[in-house]
């Protein structure tokens, strides 16, 4: 246990030291020094190797519930948030999971550095245990089905715009020809690590509330 906590603290301290100059937005490996990205991956693998809940969906499903803030990811969809148009910048990104009905939503705050515009992008989804992979990934793999995408503008030049919240609702994109999956590779009361079907990495910390401004 002491070794696990030491690795966890080292990983979070590294992420925090790099993230200190950011406005709460998640880091990606896209703009990191190659050595830093390698150290994060190495520490992540060490932590996955001492997962206190090896079969999280069987022994600790309740730990999944609630709000999680994304700290770091190598996923393409998170990387793309660094290239928003019109000078917009992404802020904090959350995932809020409801265990009771197997639903979740991803929420990313977006704003202009000069406070001209602020809003958010929200994607809703459902999930289920991937029974067909129970032998290779026992009680840790989820099938994910994305549903709707909401684009919202909350304020323009500091003035609330409820008529634009949301201003667009569309079907969310699911992978073509396959089901999106997520393996929960580490889970405790405050930290969650997941690997997407393309082995993209997600590191999230538990959050008491969701701040989108």
C-alpha cells in the first residue's frame, strides 16, 4: 500500500507541477516534453500494476459514480481541444457518472481569453459492462454509446445569453464499425485511470463539484 501511495503522489505531483500555469484545462502529451510524457506513462503503468480494485466493476462500482475532473489524456478528442477557432480556450473538463442508470456526460468549459464569450460543450452517453470481453478484461471494460452533443454560449461580453444555452444539439459521433470501449485500469476513492479502445490514456481526479466558468 505504501508503494502505491508513493507512486500515486509522485504522479499527481508531476501533473500538478506541469499544470500549475494552466487554467485548469487538462494536459495532453501533444505539447509536453517527450521525457515528461514518458515519465507520466511510466508512473501510470506502475500505478495500474498496484490497482487496489483489480476488478473495479465487480468489487467497487460505487467508486465510479460522481464527478471526475480530467487531468491528463493522450486521446485525439482531448488533443483537438487545443485548436479551437476564434481564439477560444478550453477550461476544466469533467465527466459526471450516474451509476444508477448507467449514464454519464462529459462537460468542457470554453471561453475567450478576453472574456468576450464563455460557454461549454456537453456530450451525453450510456455505458454497459462489456460481457463479451469478460475473459480478457474481467470486470474492467465498458462499452460506451455516445448520444447527444450540446453546444452552449452562456455569456457574451459578460451578458447572460439563455437563448443560446444551448444553441445547437446534435447526435454525438460514435466510432465507425466498432463499439467504443473504456478499460478502468486503476480506481480508488480519489483517482481513476482509464484506457480507450485505441489505448488512449485518461487520468481523472474525483471532484466535489463541477465548475464550468
